[in-house]
C-alpha cells in the first residue's frame, strides 16, 4: 500500500492501550492520521469535534457497547466508515454489526494484513 492517505483521519475507540498503540502505529506507517479514544464518551467527543474518514470501534468498552456509538458516527449520512473490532468474533456479533451500520467486522487478534484488508474493503 502506498502512502497516499496523509489527510485521512482514523479514530480508534478501544479500551486496550496496546491495541490502540499497535493500530495507531500501523495506521501511521500506512500514511493515516490516527486518534485514540478509550471510552465511548471520549469517542463521542472526538466525533463531535472533527470528521473522520474511518473509525475502528471496539465492541466492548468500559462504559458500554461499541454499537451505542454507531448512530452517532453515522449521523446525518456522515460518510465515515466503521470497522467493528472484537474478540467476540461470532456470527451473532457480525450480523448485528452489519445490521446496525458497521461497514466491516474484524476479529481480535488481528494482523497488519487484516487491517490492510479492512481498509481496502471500506475504501479509505
């Protein structure tokens, strides 16, 4: 992948610091501008403050479910793409994520290749 994404902003909402570090480092190397949030409320504030091209959204957060943030991200037809990430990688989670507006579902643990596939799929 070439680094043509320098103006693409990506929000990572995950309570695990190592996941945020890993994902933001990888996204930075791919040319994106990552921002990390560790709680739903923090993620919500970031979304209200600026527009993101994509959001990597953890399913289980200390203050609720990632699903609760989907309507906020997708408000008023925002073009933001959402990649749900979860250690609970079952058909029920994937189905609900899809039904509620997520553009892609990525199970944990994930690899650089999985992240690149997600970005290609959502075309960000």
